[in-house]
C-alpha cells in the first residue's frame, strides 16, 4: 500500500516543483519506489518527475478528465511506496465553471484521492502572516486535508522561529525550513521551466536538491502524515484514440509538448510511434499513415526550421496523400510564416495559410472545449475535445476554413478556431481527452 501526498502552495513560483523533485529523489535514494503525477495541464513538469524517480509521470486533470480516467491513470502507483501529486498554481486555483469532474484545481485531486496536502510556503516579506495563510488554506474547503508545511526561502534563524511559532499556535505541523539556495534553482523561459531534456546537468541538480531538502526537512515525519492508499478499480480509461496505426511524431527541442498519457494511450491501442526530428532536417517516415506535430518552441528555432528543406518538402509530400495535424507550435509550423522575436519572418511548411508572430507577444492561456466541424486524425466531426492552450504568439492571418467552434472554460467563443486545408489540420490547444 502506497503513501499518498499532494504537494501544493498558495501560489505559483513558490517552489512546488523543486520540493517535489527533491522529496522524490531523497526517498528513492532510501530505496523507496516513488511515483509522481502532475495535477493540471502542464506538459513540462512530468519529464522532471521521470528524471527524479525513474518512472513515467502523467497529468491528472479534473476539468478535462472524469473520475474513471483519473483513477485509471493513478493506478500506475499501485506498486509504489510513495505517490506524489504536484499541484499547479495555488491549491484552490481553477476555472470559474466546473468541467468534467472539477474546476482543474489541485484541491479537486487531493479530495478525490484522499491524499493530504503538504504546503510549500514562502514567507519572504512576512512572518506570522504565513501562518494565517496556511490556516486559511487548511480551513477553506471541507474534504481537503492539510498534512503540514515546508517553509521555503527563509531569511534567517530568527525569521524561521517567528514563522514556526505562529504555525505551532495554529496547530499546523512544520516539516522543515529551507534557506535560500541558488544551486537548486531551475532555469525558466517564457512557457515555464527549461525542459528537462535540454538540461545536461538535471540529474546533478536533482541530487543536490535532494541532499539539501533531506538536510532541512524531516522526511520521516512527512511520510507519517501521508495517507495509506491503494488504487480503486477504474471502470474505464481516458477517451483517447490514436490518430493512426503508424504515427510519424515530430520530436525534438522544438516539438516536445506531448502529454505522456496521450502517447501511452496510443501505444496501448496498438499504434506504433515513429519519431523524427525537424530540427535535424528529417522528414516524416514514408511508411506512416498519419503525421502529428506537437507543440514546443518553434519560435526559438524558426530560422533553422525554415532552412531545413528536406523536412519541409518531405512534410508537404506526406500531406498530399495522408493527414497531418499540428498542435500549437506544430500548428504554427504548418502555416505560411512565423515571425520571430526579432521581427524576422520565416517561411514555414505552407500547408495552411496561418501566419503568426512571436514579436507581437500576448499570452493566451486556458482550457479549451472544441466541437469539431471537420475530422482530425483519431476524432470525427462533432467530437467534443477538451484541451489546454498556452502560448505568446499572435495570429496575423488565419485564412483557412475553421476547424472547430472553440470555447474557453466559461463558455465564451474564442477566435483561435484552428484551421483545415486538404489533409492538413491544426489547433492552438493541446488535446487532453475527448468527451464521452
């Protein structure tokens, strides 16, 4: 039976990911099997979890997934000693309107699975007020249990003492206090952390974080507060169908935002995934029956993509007879042109008329519910697809036939409809699951 915990915080940027990685590696170093999950639609953190634990991590999302799908995904923790779910944003932060089984808040997952929450609290610029915040989070919602807190970025022993005393008065356990330590800071860029696969020293960084946290946090006390958990039988998995039998998948530093549960579902249904690298000027495998370009960072590599003639000509030839689909960054590359941060326009594949600019930056962020007006690989006309959009690029032109009617989480219609032309389709959202 595993020990289940949720790692959360009052807000983003407090240190959830670093603590999750450090705890996972520290317990793994003690010989325990650790399974991680990511609450919410973040497609970067699961790769860090895998680097820390040696086990694949997947997203669990209460807005896009039903309880059966979530139960199916977390059942992979059945053979683990410790199961950690890393939250997103603040503990209760979700969208205004309920989705399939919740609002997307980390608290939904904590309540659904019965796992207590370890709060990461950054008391910078405050002292006793940190205890008031922790107490407010503890009492905000019945059904969500607080195990205790880990203090992060504590300024001094006196500062730590003031906060600890206040938390003790509030009846809240303090598992440890971390002083500032630059050596365990994870580098960031505009869409979040620099990806784990791009960091050659990620293993050393996680080892240092584990050493540091083991020195300052009572790991045994944290485990004592964890919930004994064994997975409940899942009536069904996620409603995710493979886009084809043999899938040519763009996969490199420019095309890397793929939800792990999607790839697992494709393989579980018998599909074969054939990765290729546009940055290495590779074309999709000619034996594939569909090509899928996921999101990533094409705006950082636009010049190289434009210069890679073999990739672009091979993609065009593939699309003459077989479907090609792009998500977010992949959608941008299927378009006519991409303007980089310096204002330089680069020719893309031209399978769609989409023109985008990273020079004119505006954040697009949120859940998306799309009803397809035309099929995409793996999904028919009328299918209701749930996904998530997060990018800073601006549409300059979107002249092709709209692919779908797309709503945000409040039900408002949005302009990013996706596009279709011939065998090519694309969306700005990343698909999580189809409604049943």
